C-alpha cells in the first residue's frame, strides 16, 4: 500500500502526520489505538504493518477534534478516559457519551450507532438548543447533549434497534441454526446500512441463509433475498413478507380441519399395512420373514 492522493488506506504511523497537516489535529499513534479499542477506528494489518482507512478518520473528525482540544486537561483530570479504557466518548465540545464502568461490554449495534451519530454531528448540532439532557442510549451508556436534533436522532436509532430486537421471526430462523445466523448482528447491520441507504433504497441479501437478516432489512427497505437452497429462500420470504403469528393462526384455522380429515382417511387406508409392518418388525428373523417383508414392500401403497 503506497501513499498517494487517492489513497484509501494510510499506514498507522503516518496517520498522525496526515491529521496534523490536513485536519490540524494533534493525534498520536497511541491516541488512534485508544479509539480502536472502542471500535470507532478500524486498524487493518497487511504485511506486518497496520493501516487505517482515511475516510474513517475524516468521518470521525468532530470527535477527534473535541478529543484534541481537551486532551491535555483530560489526561490530567482523568475525565476523558482512564489508563485502561475510555470512560466517555467526546462527540463534540458540547455533547458526549458516558460509557459507564462496564466499558467494552456493549451490544454490536452500539458501535455502528455511535459512528453514525458522529458523522451526522455537524448537521445535528445546528438545530434547536435545549437544557442539556442526560438521556439513555444503548445500555449501559448515556448521552449528554444540549441539541434537540441529537436527541431526536438517537431516539430514532433506539427505535430501529428495538424494532429489530422484537422480531419473532428470529426465533423461527433458529430452526435452521446449523446454517449460522446473523440474528444477533441484525440491529448492527440495519444501523450501518441506514447511514448510506435512504428509505426508498433496496437491499439485496445474497446467501440469505436462515433469513434473519432479511427479516430485519425488510422492516425498513424493500428487500430481495437470494440463496442456492430453496429452503433458505422460503425462510427468507416468510420472515420478510410480514408473516405474523396472527396470520399463521388464521392459516392454521383453514388447514387443520383438512389435515385432520386426511390423517383419519389415511389411517383407515393404512391400518392393515401398519399392523403387518408391526408384526414383521417384531417377528423372528429368518427366510420366511424376509419373504413377508418383500411382499409387504411390493404391496404397500405409494
């Protein structure tokens, strides 16, 4: 990976210089690794060297700038982070997220939500001012901000996550657990996609597997699911098509009477064969039993 104007990645040791020259930010490699420790910056390894995506740095500029402004004071007071982990994420000079004492133990959606919030700050912090509010964010975190639009935005994030977590279809998808499932990452994926895809956008879920992610995507966007297995496509169609417990109960009301009648009719037709099969399976093994079984197989209705 070479350095050029069109670079996507930049070697980690070169990022502080880039931040100083391009963004006017005084950041060290250790600072960047601290942000990576809370999954706000992704560090990639290639040929034993560490790299960071430049777009990652650009999108996090508001938080990095706030960090730099009070870094010295924060180090002295311990207000920004302790030596082992962050205790708060500075979003800007006016807004921050309190991480609590269980730093590092957050749901996956928290990380994509924070990232999305930071990238929208310049827009959100131009809105109506309110008395600073300390509101619940993704447990156990809380957010403090004096901007109504920030509160509205994080409430929208929480609403999306709650809609995904309340999906009963994920329980249905567990019937295909052997395929693996993105159910626990569904809210993370939805939040990540929401930052780049408008409401009228379309999601294509390739290799949809159990369909749990398809179900989550279909709550917010028109969604197409694809998989080599017919069973997977059916699972995805059921989960993503608004199929509910109420609809299932209504369908069962129509199906069960016919199913019970068919079961009764089938029992009458097969009663003699079932008795014969039971006699064969409990008989003494020998040539006569083998002949009986051959006759049974040939005469059994198919």
